[in-house]
C-alpha cells in the first residue's frame, strides 16, 4: 500500500473528492481512503484534471475523483498493490 495523495476538499452533494497527488494514479487502480471517521476501498472509475476527463495523473497534479462514501479534508489516499 503506497500513499498517493491527500484529500484537500470534499463536495458532499456530488460525492467528489479533490485530491492533491504525491504519486501517480490511473483509472483502474484500487485505492483506499482513510480519514478521521471513514475508511473504505474502491476502484478508480474516472477522474478529472482541470475539468477534463483523464486516465492517468502524476505527482503534483490535483484531480477530482468520484467516491462512493463520504470523506473529510486531510484524508489519506493509498494505492493498493
């Protein structure tokens, strides 16, 4: 399990987390999001960078990711191997 980013904002109405990446992430990767009150796993189905759909994002980029469960700012995003 490798840390790949942190949640900087969460939009509850649309279920989207804004994640600042510290590693690379691509569609199809399995991730685990750990926050103060939440912990869950999911597969990356789609993500956006600058309001455009992308299949891959690298360290330093900020992405929007649709997630299944609520999370909080500061939650850690891990890529499962």
